[in-house]
C-alpha cells in the first residue's frame, strides 16, 4: 500500500455501500454475559450493522464480525498471529474472500500506561495508530471514568471512540465524520472493538 493510500479493502469498494456509509455508529455491550462478551454495532437509525461475541476463554484470540445476530453473514475475521506475544499482532481478514486487509499490533509495555496499537497495511507496513486518550492511568484505578480513543491514518485523525455513561449497559460512539473515505468503516469498527475488548479484559482481572 502506497504512502497516503486509504485503508479500504478492495473487495469492499469503499464506503458507498450501505450500511457502512454513516458518519457515526453506536457500540453497546451488557455489563455481564456468560462465556463471552456480546457487542452490538448500530447505525444512527438504530438498525443493527454488525454483531460479535468475543469468547473469554479462548487460548488464541479470534472472533468474527457478523452482519446479523444469528451469525449467518460474516463480514470480518480478526485472528491473533501468536498465542502469547509482547507486541501482539491481530490480522483482519475479509470473511468472504480471505484477503488480509490489515493488521492491528499492540505496543506491548507502552499499553500498560495507555492502550496503543499500530495499524499495519497488508504488507505489514505501519500506516496509522489507535490510542487511548485522556487520563488513562486514572482510569486504571477508577474504571467508572469515561473512556476515549482516537484512530489515525498517515498522521491524520480519521475516527474517535467515546464512551457514553449508562447505568446498565456499556455504550460507545464511533465518530467517523472526519474520515473522508480514508478508512473503511468495517476496519474502523474492528479497531474500536479491539479497544473495547482490552477494556473488558481489564474489568475481568
């Protein structure tokens, strides 16, 4: 992928296809669920865009984003390259073609203070990052503080993830209004879900 090129899988044809052309999405998960955490991604009109159930006890991290709750229409598969690694790489595949469309790589020890990931293109070249914002260390001590993250591509911000305080559900807004077609919404959703799953892992400790 050339420098400055958009992070858009060729099989998707960009953001022209609904329901992945919206400027914002809402991601929710319940506080508690057995054997895994369920995440729902909704469009601004409330319709379901994708669903994922993240298993808690799987040795190698792997999960699939589906277009439906019955899990019959796969969109993306996210799979860890290693069972254990300091800078863990999670490859993102088009579930229909098997094409690797990018990789999200944790920054290991740096994420102890502030969750940070590198975004790699299909040639494993760094093209962007995702990072936790705000008082990250305080949030480790006081989990009720609101979480915030941002996603960059080629040095420019393309998305923000902001927690919305709710009593009985975890809710987050994915804002792609500044994206301008540079990152496919599906890949941005995958990035956001990984950030929220890291949050879930801390809660489970």
